[in-house]
């Protein structure tokens, strides 16, 4: 018997650095069997291409929602993305959400992919909704480029939710006025989380929307002490270190942390000479060294300890103004004791 759904909880499929993309099949079916509400799919340019993964997840499940969090609008032609979302929407019987994000600027620069702007994200959201309603668009010349014609099918009348992963004030405001959901970043402090949730709701209200119609998800690192120490190290220190590698300035500035700590992290000889993401390639010994460079308070915005302590931390995210919590960084199997404790707390 499938447990009652926990619609306010989600998880990331293939969290971190999976050995095989096929792992998503067991993870989404386990997550659905546990009653989790949404499986989120992130994208890395290796074995985590979002369209393929979301199709697989949709094909082997019946109830759980599936959301990209996130893919990028400028890595596919708009018609390809619009068609992908419509295909997923119908494949899953309306369980799909197309989630977009800005991407990692240094990586985009290296690959020759143009950086994404707030204006483009808003324009793309509006364009998708027009196409999903069967509207043809002729002679488009705007922030997204030049397209003689954009059209799917004049009979389409689809309502497909759009999600935005957001960090700064411009993205949060955009999510409130033009998207259906927003995913906040991992390791946001309580103050940052509360301010972000409030900013989204305020922007929705200012745009004449019902603030309750925009769902705020906290991406909350959830790493219980039932996991082995080396695994916990990878999912906490390794994950934080990878964020600092990719966009440390933004995370530090958003949380009002001391930038001198980030500079010391970057100046460390092991970190500066490391090739690849630390949560993927770092050994236990290397991550133990990295742990000496990251203050405990930077890792504190997370659910750690016993299953009950993790549930306490998860529930606190709702107190901060979030509508849902992504139990981030762990597989459904790894989350099982925490999900069981959460369900028991609700009864």
C-alpha cells in the first residue's frame, strides 16, 4: 500500500554525482512509493541531461510530480523546449513543471554560451505560455533572438507550470510576477530564506497575482546521522565547497557572510589546484582538509542529526515562509528514516 502523499516534500533525483543516469528509475519509483510529492531534476553537462531524465522519470511513475530545477532556456531552440515541455505534460498527465535557471556564468563563458538575463527569462516564460496555448508567433525579434516563425499546434491549450531557480532580488521578483514556483538555493540562512520567500510573495501581489499561487520551495540540505561519516562529509562539506567553486561570491553576498573566508578558501593550494567539482571528485581526505576552510555556521542551514532533529529543521523552513521543502542531497533510500519521522509527526 502506497503511503499518503507528502505533497510539501520533494527530493532531487540523481543528487550530486551519480554513477549512472539509470539510477533515476529506482529513485523516482522509491520516492513515489514513499509518498514524496515532487522529484526535481537538475542538469549537468555530463550524464544529467534534463529532457532525457525527465522522460524516464515520467514513464515509470504515476503520481509523483516531476520538475526540472533547472535547465536553461538558451541551450535549446525555443520550439524544442516548448515541445519538450508539452510532451512531458501529456506523457505524465499534467505532472510536469518546466523549471528554468540562469546557469553558471563561468561555465557558460567557457562553452561560448551567452549569459542569461532577467529580461530573457521573463520573455521566455511569456513565449512558452503563448506557444502552449496554440498561438503562432511571427517575426519575433527581441531579447531571445530572431525567429521568422514560432508555432507548435493551433489546437494546443495547455497549462504547464513554470518554475524559476532564484538567488538575487531580480530573480526573486521575477519569480513572483511571472512564474508559478521558485526554488531557493541550498545553504540559505534563516534570514535569507525568510527575506527571499517574502520578496517572492510581495512581487506576486504587486503584479496583481495571488501570492499563494506562487509556491516557494526551500532546497534544504538533508543529511541525517544514520548515513556513514564519509557520505555525510561529501553531502555537506563537498556540496558547499562545490557551490563556493561555482558562484561563491553570490552565495557569500546573499547570506552576508565574511568574504575574507571565501578568499582564504580560494587561495588554499589544494582548492585552487583542484580539477572538477569537489563533491564529485574529492576524496575523503581532501574533503576533510576542505572542512577546515569552511566555518560551521556556513553549513548550519541544513537538516542534520537524528531523524527527529532533521524533521524539526525541515518544519522550521515552513515557519520561514516556504510552501515546500526539497530534502536536498540525498536519495529516497537515504531519506527514508527522516520521511518516516516526518509522517509520524503529522499524525
